C-alpha cells in the first residue's frame, strides 16, 4: 500500500463507522409485538373472522332470553372501538401524507401523484384482490397495504408496508372501511 492509499483509509473508515448506525433497522415501541408477530401469523386467518363476528352477534342476540347477549355485545363494541382507535393511529402514521386526514385522497403528497390516491370516504376502492367480486373489503385493503398496489396490478406509488403487524393491519383495514360516509 502506498502512503497516499493508507492516508485515505482512515477517513473512509471513519465515514463508514459514522454511517453504519443509520443503516440498522429501526426499532419501534411495538418491538415486543413484532417479535411475537411470526407466532401470531398463522392465527391471522382466524383473526379476520372475529372482526366480522360482531355483525353476526346481534342477529343471534334475540334467541337468548337470559340477558347474556348484552354483555357480549358490549364487549364486541368495546373491542371494535379499540380496534378502530388503533387503526386510526396506524393510518395517521403511514397513510395521511397521501390519503389525507379524512381518507379523501387529499393528503399533502397527493397533489404531486398520478394516479391520485384512493378516496376512502367515497368508497373509491380500486382492487378486488381476493376475487370475491367486492372491491375494498377488509381482505383487499389488508393485501394492498401489506403488499403494495403494484403487486396486484396497481400503481407502485402505493408502497408496501410489510412492517405493519397483522393485528395493526386488521385495525387499519377496519378504520379505512369506517371512513366511508353512507
């Protein structure tokens, strides 16, 4: 090695050491939840079913006469409220910049995007990922958020968010559906 080459090695090594910590994956407050996410992944399919169960619970409630359905309905409503609140938190973290605070597709970044982000308030969903004939159901939203739209034939501007846990993804999808005004 020449003296000139040796003289360049030290500054390059220092730069590499200074930049290296920025390359490490960031740990969030949800790190313990993320660690248990692989164990929860097989249970994701059953987790999707209970989210739809509250709609079925009230229909079954008239069949009971002992009043046991009232606490169950109250617990389901509390769970739905918690899920929606968690979904709103995730939405504000990852989605607001393009889709806007109310999900109208009018976030600050939307002005420069073509195609424009989906307007969830008007139920303007673009994809039927699961092929059930219904665009924008919970499974469709979860797939688009997790995989990104490009994987399903859409714009690469809708980036994938695979770091969102299955529980957060479920809550986010439920929150996005709640943005639709009747």
